C-alpha cells in the first residue's frame, strides 16, 4: 500500500450523502466538518495511518478520512492555502489576495486557485502563471 503522506488530492465528500460522509470520516472529526468551507478544495495528506489518513487545508484545518476516498493528483501545487499573492485582475489592475481554494483541472492537467481579496472571493479561476507570491 502506497504511503500518501505529502500527496495532494481530493475527497469528493461533497458528492456523498450525509450517511456516506459519516462512514468515511473518522468519528472524532465529524464535528470539525460541520460548515467546513473548503470541502471542494484539494487537501494535502499529512499523515497516513493505514485505513484513515489525515488531510489538511493549511495549518488550521485537519481531519481524518478513509484512505479509500482520497484521490491523489500526484503533483504538488505551486501555491498553498492562505498564502498571500498578487495578480492583475481582468481590468489590468494589480490586486493582492489570499489563496482560498486549490483545484485540479483534469482535462488541462493543471492547478487553478480561488483567491480572496478584502474578504470577497474573486469570481474567476486563477492559474499558476496568473499569480505571484508576496
């Protein structure tokens, strides 16, 4: 069995019924997922404990799920959750924001990101070439 520690991937928990979700989440972590904002984002596996793995979105959001629902992308994103970035918006104006979502585009085989600026989520996808770390 391959160790998943350090791999990024998705869980697709948002497509599961509540009963399936409870079955695939460690019982001690179910409450953590109530109202969890980043469920559709990719997460990093930070510990592989056999049947359950610990996945994280940044330093503050960690929980355990069954390894069977984790689908790794086998590549590491350039930008991580909550990193500060700068970019040109669609009007050519320099903006500063924070990474709030990491996603994988299956067809193009590339990462794209959700960016928040002044507590407002930008409405477009940002690709690695669009962003620069602060």
